[in-house]
């Protein structure tokens, strides 16, 4: 808000608040929605992981790739 209304500059630093689900079904619904968005090509896997609160989507994606390679 300071940047927007007072012209303060914070460089490349930006905060993003991710609220945890209040109820268990909230997380279930969010995961289901993200699954649909990924399958339809609207969201990337990285974006979906970020949306559900994975702290390091890049590392998680790399683990997923390793698992997939091991299974194949």
C-alpha cells in the first residue's frame, strides 16, 4: 500500500499472503479445483503447487519428475 499510495519503492521485494484452509473440505475443494485447472491447461503444475501452499514448488516439481522417471 505504501508503494501504491505514497510512491515508496521496495525494489523487487513483494509479499504474497497465502491463507491456510479453515476447514478440511476447503483444502479438498482447492486441490480439486487446481487439478482441473492443470488438466485443462489453464494452470501449470508449479502454479497449482504454489496455490495449495507448497513452500518450494520448483523442488517439489523436480521430485515429481524424478519419481516419474523412476516409475517409467
